[in-house]
C-alpha cells in the first residue's frame, strides 16, 4: 500500500510535465509584439530627429500654439512661459488600450490598434496607432509593421518636450 501511495504523486507529477508543446496564443497584446511596436516607433522617431535636426522643437512650438493660440508661432520669445527640451531621444514609448481589429488565425495575422503613449518625466501625449502582427516560424517569432505617423501625430507626441514654467 505504501508503495502505491508513493508512486501516485510521482505519476501525477510526470503527467503534468507531459503536456503538449503548445505555444502561447499569438495576439496584438503579445509581449514581444508590444515590445517590437514600441521599439519601431521609438527608433523611427529618433531617426527623424537625426535626419531633420530641429524638427521636434518646431513641432513642440506648434503644439504650444495649439494649446495657447497662434501667437506662439509668431516668433516672439515665450521663454518665460515654457522651454522646449531637445533630448527627444529620452522620450519613452508604451502602448495603451490595445485592440484587435481583425484576425486571421489560420495564418496568424492580426490587425491591431492601440494608443502610442510618449512619456517624458511627468508629461504624456498619446496618438492612435495601427499595426499588423503576423506569426512566423510556426509561431515562434512575429513580424510587426506599424503604420506611418502623420505630421499631426508627431506634433502631439512632440508636446512632451514642452516644459511649462
């Protein structure tokens, strides 16, 4: 009797280890997909700043004008109200409100929407972002493609560079 009681836990433990080799379900919220989306967005925006020096300062001024009126675009010095930080490479990005718009489970393709959130210190800005994610290598990897951000989106995201006094 004691032998069978000792063997029963060993048998149950070995059964729990014999599960099929199932992969986690691929989706818009998959951690590796989310990381790739935020990485692509961050790298693309940093590259834009390198290719077009001053672009974020210009877009931040436009964002200030949206908030305070067109007088902010007049070229007047408004340094008493705000400063525009130039370290755009220190803006961090994350996704919020991730949604699956369409899915084709047969090929592992998902059309997704989320809010891309730019954060710098205690300042945040967010825009809607579309992206597609597709399983590759039998679901072990994913291919992610994000939609291009509009000029309006870049203006909104650049607003985190405005530090009000």
